[in-house]
């Protein structure tokens, strides 16, 4: 054990000796590292992060037997089993991977905190965001290499989100980096974090993303029920028209033949009266089914509670400039140290 400790002490002294012998190399490389890393990190624009969170109401499992009994009396069956969604809350973060969902945020209206820029998020990303010079070079290269017939200035509400140009594809990728959606498995709380170069834009983007996600969840959860309501509404409208038509015809015949006692006229009046009653029964039955479907739609429409509202951030969230320079300094020191003691390591 003593021999091993002596060896370690000797190795450490050798290491320090080699570093002192090459101190000129350290004095040259380390300041250069500080200057270069400072230049690089200063080229990266500051960003701000805004966060918001919401809690969606879970699928309703309340016993609807009473409603079902009423509906069944009219021949309309309301299932009372549990709703099983194909898209669970745990999959909501993956929605940003879908171009169709992500590009809807391009239309969001934003403005900078100094109110000098008011535009949509698409044009804000494309025309009003700063980038490092190497990113500018890459964008310039994309434009030069793009086909002549490739549309680069596409208005967000006119393009196909699943057939993007190279420029727009890069914008979508950048937007995915700027918008993060996460779901807590235990509580079901959905958190949204947005990043922008302007604090007000970050806040507005967080609010818009929360609203867009709410609308998507409501539309998805209630799609079938809304179709049912629309279907019964069309049937009710049709039944009402048929009933009013027969009632009008019956009224006209009754007024015209009030003093007529012919049996044929009486038979016709009776037929119209029976037909009118049938049409009325059909109309009232469909109205009950429409009300039941509408009640079920209201019951299963998700309700959201905002747990944390989006705020305008005061301090930038990145990049961490001092930390970056320190990391580069330490990395350079370690690399140089390994280089000067490479023969000892062998």
C-alpha cells in the first residue's frame, strides 16, 4: 500500500512538473480559448422562457342510467361504459411531431415587448429573429441550393404542412425546439414551455399553444358526439318540415271543405289527420333524441383548469454565457494536460 501511495505522489509531481515545463503553451492556448469561446457564445442570441400548465378534466364515468332510460323510451340507446381514448394524455407531447398540429401555431399573432413588431409567429421566426452567423450561412446556402420553382415565401394558411419547402421545414424544426409539451404521469397536469428571443413573444406563444392544445383535445374527445348531434339535428329539421307541410295541407282542406259532408272528403281529412299525427310523433321522438345527444355532448366535453398562467419572463433563460466559457476553459486545460503528460500515461 505504501508503494502504491508513493507511486501516486510521484505521478502527481511529474504531472505538475510537466505542466510547469509547458506553461507557455497553457498561457497561449487558454487565453485564446477564453476569447474564442466568448466570441462564439456572444454570437448566440439571448432567449427567454415562459411556462404554463393546465389540468384537463378526465373522461366522464358518471352513471348516466337515468338519461339512458329516458332515451331508451324513444328507441335511442346511450352507452354508459367508460370512454377509452385512442390518444391518451401521455401522447399529447408527441403532437408537436405532427406538422399539421405544429404549423397551426404559425398563424398566432405576436408582438415584441417594445411593441415595435406586430406580426404572426411565422413571419416573426422568418424575418425578426436573430441567428448566429453560421446559421445565417446555412440558411443562405439553402436558398442557393433550393430549386428555382420552390416557393420560399409561403403564406402559412395556404401551404401544405406535409409538403414543406426547405426553408419552411427548417422553421418547423426550430419551432419544435422552441415549444415543449410534457405530461405528468401521476397528476395528469400538462405543462407547456416556450422559448423566444423576446419575453412577450414567449408569453403569447405559451398562451396560444395552451389554447390550441385545448381545442385539439376538445375536438378529438367530442368528434363522434358532435357528429351525432349534427345527424339528429338534420333529422329533426326534416321531420319538422314534413310535419308542417302535412299540417298546412290539413288546415287548407279543413277550411275549404268545412260545410262538405261527402264521405270521400271526410276520409281524406282523416288520412291527413292520421299522417299529421304520425309526423308529429316522429318529430317529437327525434327532438328527444337530439336533446339526449346534446346532453351527452355537454357531459363529455373536457373542461380545463389553468394551474399556472404564462408570465412575461424578466431574465433570459439562455445561453449561460459564463458557464459556457468556464466549460470551454476547463476542457481546454484538461486536453492540454493530457497532451503534455501523454508519455507518462503510457
